[in-house]
């Protein structure tokens, strides 16, 4: 998966299309991510002891990683991501728009 936790992404599909946010969680095995402020859902919850109040809570839901594009921190564009190997053998991501290494 080419999106990771703490990346800034642009939503390109779905009801939050056009929003930007930081990736809070990434689940590569499900190809899903959670992005700050994106894909809010309302959840009805019952009280569970003193810590949790009953009511409707809003929180972000997971969205498919295919709905977002990485925003390149170097050129500030939604970037198609490529991979390359550094001289020391590390595999890093790079932005296909400006060619800068992202990691
Ligand atoms: Zn770039």
C-alpha cells in the first residue's frame, strides 16, 4: 500500500471528495485507512458505565485507500507514488510529479 499513517491525503472519490486530511490509521491488509475529518458517520451508542454516555457520536469511518491520493509534501500536488531503492537498499516512495523522495 502506498499510503501510510501520518500522510496527508486528498480524497478523490466518495461523499468527501475534495477534502484533505491526515491519515490516522492505515490497515494495509484491508486496503483501508482512516483520515482525520473525512467520512464521518453517526453512531448510536448505549451508555457503558460512567465513562461512556449514551447518544449519537460522530466519528470517522474507514475508507478504501483507492479513494484518496497522497498529497506530496514537496510539490503540494496529489501525487502518483512510485517506489525506488536507495543506495543503502532501502525502499522508499517518491512522487512521480516532482520526482522527490517522500519518506
Ligand atoms: Zn511532488
